[in-house]
C-alpha cells in the first residue's frame, strides 16, 4: 500500500533497472487488465502498476483526491523521476493531464483508447442515462449488461459471450459509485494537447463507440508527432482483445522514448 494525500493505493513494482514503465488502468477495469501483457512487459523492464482509489485492491476514497497528484505520489514513493506512461481510457486521461502538468517527468506516452478532459463530443447514451436509476434499484446485472453493450461490442456485448470483460466490469461497480464526489478534475486538456512533446502513440479500437473513435482521432491530430494506430479487433478493452499487438506497440514506443 502506497500512502497518498488523505488515503492510500495499492501498487506493484516489478523491480529492475532502466527507464520505468508505468501502467494506468481504465475505468472499466482495475490493474488486472494488464495481466495478459505483464509477462512480456516485465522482461528486461521495470514495470509499475497501481489501482486507482476504490478500484481493485485500493480502498475507497474518504476525501477529495486528484488522480494526477496520486500518480505523482506513486512515482515519488518508488523514487521514479521520469517514466513512460501507458494509460488506457481513464488512465489515458490521467496520463495526458500529468504530461501537461509535469512534462519533465514523462519520457513517452502510450495511450490506449484514451479519454481526455474538455472534449464535448461524447454522447451520454443509454448506459449513462439509466445508470443512476439502476444503481438506486441495486440492479447490478442490468448495469453490467448495458456497460458491455456500450464498451465491449467486440466480445459480443453480453456477459455470456464475454465473461472476462463482464468480470472486470462487475468488479469496478463499487468504485464507480464510491468515487462520485471525491475525484477532482483538473483544467480541460483537449485544447492543450499541442503542448505535449513527449513521444506519443495513440491506439484506438475500431469497434469502440463511434464518438470515442472520433475523439481519439482528433486527439492524435492535436498531439505533435503522435503516431495513430487502429486496432481492428478492439473495442474499449484492447488489452483483452489484442494483447500481443498492444505489447508490440508499447515496446516500440518504449524503445523510442528510451
């Protein structure tokens, strides 16, 4: 457990030398989403991953917190001055925010189906419109089904067809609700993407929600020198759908940054 401002998070440091690789998980999963990639990534590299407050093995927040500040404190705990950040979805948004706030600490960015603050083109959709009502009713089964329909089309979009994504989704439901009102947001990042000069790769899932695909395309256009890669078999779970392809992309970006 790593102490952070007014709380703590679970983190794991694989050890080793060289430029560290730090993995930031999406909101539709905890740090276990990296499990399919870890054996390859830790070969000859120092890999750090952690669970955001309320996710996985990290306690739910009891006070307001900043994801960017938590990332900085995790790096400080492990005495990491500079790292390559690999962020998926929510983790991608945190990686972008951190790169804007502390560019000297970011050697490279690998963004997988990333989110970004300040982008107005995302529709709410049925999932978000019904989430609060279903949560109050305690109908977690329907929440999971709607989430898979929205984020996991490549796996069939149902718990029966996609048990791995369903398990990840069900496990993060407590975090979705415990973090409401606690997670602080920083300044909008979308209009500042041109300030990022670290080597950057952005991988979008071609089977992701169309508005997410458009957002990712526009992000890649705004980040100077960004390499845009399209993952044909991926939705919002690229580490489940195309783990070998994602590993190869991370390794390429890491080699460029190092």
